[in-house]
């Protein structure tokens, strides 16, 4: 299992930079978008080590990751106001499925 600390540090740095940037943007919609993007990126970075828990089967790692995304990223997407609620759920599921599939394929070819 890779160390989680570098991912957590990267996550905090990402969130700090993007939050700081959002404070200096005059357009409220742009500032909100920058903040939400930064928080989503930070959460995704922080959760990468879930897939390095070799004791857990892939199904459990995937479920835990999905649940973390569900309670963190999905509300941020709703808050962003980028899409209607139905489209927000669709975008969340589509990006999750595509991201998981790409990660799965890359992982298979690396071993």
C-alpha cells in the first residue's frame, strides 16, 4: 500500500490554493466555480489511497470510494449550480464510471 500522506498533503495544497484563488475573483459565479473545482480535486486526490488497500477486494474499495464521493462530491456539484439536479446526478455517475474504468484498465496493464 502506498503511503497516504503524500496524497493528503497534495489534497490540502490543492484545496488551499484553489480556495485562496477563489477569494480574489470578483465574479461570484467564477469564484464559486473555482472553489468547488478545487474542493472536488482535493477530495479526489485524498481518496486515491483507498485503491491501495490491498487487503480489501476491489468491490469493497470501489464501494468505499463511491460512498465518499457520494457524500462529498455530489453535494458540491449540486452547490455549484452548473447543472440541473437530474443532469448533476448523471454527470456524477458518468464521470465516476468513466474514471473507475480508466483506472481499472491502467491498473491491469501495469501489473
